[in-house]
C-alpha cells in the first residue's frame, strides 16, 4: 500500500476551526470593531440574503450571482431583469446608517473605485442590526439612512422597492413582454 505524506500546513485545513470569534457574533450588533472587520464578508452576505428575503416576501423573485460581479443579485420582473447592488451597514453611527457606494477594497490591486453607470440598475441599502432594507435608484457614492426611517422601512418593506422602480421608469403593472430582456440604462 502506498503512503501519501501530508503537505506541511495541510492538516490545518482539516482541524476544527476555533469558535472564539464566532461566539462573539452571538452578541451582534454589540460587538467590537475587530470582530466586525474579521467577519466583513459574512455580514455582507447576510445583507444580500436579507435583500433576497425582503424581495421574496413582497412577491419578487431574485437570485444571487457570482461574487466578483458588479451587482449582487438579479430581480425578475414582467418587463425584464434588474441588476441589484447590495450595500450593508452593520450598525448606526451618530444616528445614521452610512453607506459607501464604491467597488473594491483598499488592499486589492485595483483599490476602491466608482461603479460605472452600467454596473447595476438598483441599489439595496441594508441596515443589518435593524433587519431592514431600503431600495433606491439613487447612485450617489455616499448615502445615509436615518434611524427615524427604520420603522417605516420595517412596516412597509416593499414601499421603497416600488419607489425605486418608479424612479427608474419601471411600471410593475405593465404587461409582460414576449420574453425577458435586460433593462438598459
């Protein structure tokens, strides 16, 4: 019988991961900044899933896309497909949830840069600690949601989606076309 020696470091892949940081997450949103940074990808994914949940709860089908696309999910409407970019804020600062609508991150080879007009159609801003989403067609690079908006977003989760569609000139009550065509803006 042949023997395959382990490669140095490979055994760490099969070792049970430490739960120390994960236990800290049970206290969300009252967690320290280092834990927030360490789990940034998970919080972003939680925001994406919350968006899909809100969309599904108001009768809109969506599906997530590959991680490195300039949008996070697509929404299927009678008139076509909308590309949705999701931005997640974990908790408020100074009474507001703050969103930086840009691509990339500081340590990547490309750095942080603006989205182009053709990258997405709709923006979904997630206030994760409050489990609410605000949809918007506004493409400004810096956006905020005040704490005072949270209750209305919670009460009517689809209202901002309807308003954003209206801002895009999309009428949800329009008859379906012969086939789904992507929107072009």
